[in-house]
C-alpha cells in the first residue's frame, strides 16, 4: 500500500476518496467521524442505518471491497481508497430488485425494517460465497445482525427464497 | 455514540509509529482493526488524545513461518488468518478459535494481535496464546523485547505491554503431528462472548498423554490454565473416565463470577462439560477416539 504518513489534529480534516456504489467520491472529513456517518451525511445515502453505534446491532453493515463490515466501527479515514457497496447499490439501474431484495420482499422479512439494510448486505455476501446455504448456515451468518420485530423466522425464509430465485435464474 | 475528537496519525513506517508512541505514551492508543478500540471510544470507556493507525505499515502484515513456528503480524485480520492454509497447517488451534471470534463483519476488520493486546478475558485469542505457549513481540523507540503469553496477561484489559510499546507480532511454537487441540465454548448466541470457553491441547506419545494445557476464558480476569486438571491427565491414556475426572477438578478449582449472562455455578458446570468435550476432540484429532 505504502501510503504517505498522514496526521490531523483535532478539528482538522483529511481528504478521503472512495468508490461508493460504483461512483468515485471525495470527502474532507474529521478523523473522528465514522464511515457510517459519512455515508449518510456526506454521501446522502441514508439507507445505511445506525442502531447502536458500537458494533452490536449490525444495521450499519456495508460491503467494503466486497466483504461485510460494520460501518459504525470504522473511521471514514480508514476507508480511503476502498470500494463500498451500500443498500442503495443492490437494485439494478432499471429499478428491478436484487434477488436478495426480491426474496425478502416475497417472504415479508420486514416489520419496521430498520435492521433490513444490514441483513440484506450480510446476506448478499453470504449468498455470493455460498449460493446454497443450509438454514443453520444462514442463521449463523446473520447472527451478527439484530432484529427486534420479526423473530428472525421470516428473515431466514427471505434468504431461502432468494436462494430459490437465484437458482431459477441460472 | 459519536466518537470523541482525537489527534489522528497514520504513520507509514514502524519507526514513525514507535516515535509517536514514545512521544504520547499513555495519551495514545493504537488503532489496528478498531473492533475493540472504536466501541471503547464510542462508549467513552476510553478517550485517547492521540490515535495511531497502524494500517499503512507493511511490515506488520505478514503471515509467515520460520522453523515451523507461525508468526502473525499486528495487521493480520481475523478473516485473513481464518482462510490462511498456513495458519490451518501450523497452528490448527488458532484456526479452530477463529470462527468463534465475533461475527463475520467483525472478523473482516479485527486483528488477531489486536484481540490479544486488548486482553479481554472472555475472548478466545488470549486463551489460545496461553495454551500454545505463544510469544508476543513488542517494540518501542528504544528497542524490542519478547514476552511469553504466560507473563503477558495481567488482569482485565491489562497486559505487560508498556504505553510506549507496540505488539508487532505473535509467534506460535511449532505444532507436532502428535499434538491435538480444540477450542470449545458455549455462548448465548453464536459470535457473542462465551459464558465460558476452553482452548486446550495435548501431546501424546505411545498412547500416553505427555503434556496438556487447559486454558479457560470468561471465568476470571485473565485467561487461566488449570494446572491441577492438567496434572490429572498427564502420564495417562486418554479415556472418558480420565477426562471426566479432569472435568471434576476444573469445576472445583475455578471460581468464576456471576453476571447477567450466567451464574458462577452455571459457568463451573459449563467448564466441566467443555473439559470433557475439548479433551475428547483433542484426542480424536490424533486418531484416538474417546
């Protein structure tokens, strides 16, 4: 990587360049600001939700270079040079849903839906790496995301529905 | 909560990082993966004036072996170690522990050495270090030193590392074909901190256990070995009766606290179950079904 040394005193900003949902973005941010806050407040992508802001609930999960991470447990300055996918980046340009979105829609995996963006991003990575997971594997992979409404049953069913949709597409 | 303000440093070299730690000492905290430090800051349990981000330092990113010993640099993330064939081959107990560490999103960012340096008594990696006899490599602006895992963990979130020191890597000693090991734990939800866990390893020669290490986590202010139970199994042939005897000793010796997750008594019972389970898995690994 061999980045140059960087320093910012309290109140100073650092220039951060990332690719978010395919578009290159540059932000001047204070190091204290989380990646989640910058995604929401600077990029205006408010689909990434903040529940606990200390890494417990998983609502803020985004893909960083393809891998799920908690965007509240990252400083935006740590994301310099990375590629980020948020919930807004899932649907196709024509508005048709990603299979995981369609699966969760069909299975009514939502009640208040606050947690849904995090579940969806975790599930995207799961199905990419394991296109045919068992129910236990789904539960285990989604164990880092909390939902206070559904009891999880419908969320697991949503992922299983997505597996069928993706299977039928092939 | 939002992070409190801090002075941010991202040094490009180890020398620069060590100079920063020398200059700021206790007022500085090292940021590796951030999966422990950032929650600590968000909850205002810690409020460092200076954060030293070591992510740009290339010499901290190695997964390497020398004479059979596995070395992991301070910037090796859990997910990298989890998928490394070298870790699976040379430190199977480390590989066995990794799926238990947090959730996938946490493992994608958090580092193995960071977890060790954070020294949460309920975490897997410190106990694994204790069981395997790992060595921590520390550096400061004035020199380097090595500390055995047995001397590293001093108390809750407290280690022998000085404020101006950086843990640059951890080394696990060579793993032998006559060794078997396991990491077993019981938690309320997969990926959460365990109510109690065990990292264990045994060495067997001619069907007899030559050495044993049983390190429990989540039951004291540091990971702890139970020498009394290790002594029971050494010199004996693996058997369910022997492991049950060791389990009884473990339950007698440990004196965990009660908290919202489990009572002390419950933890002792879990520790006994894990002793039988972990030792049986260890024996099974070297072809001795118990």
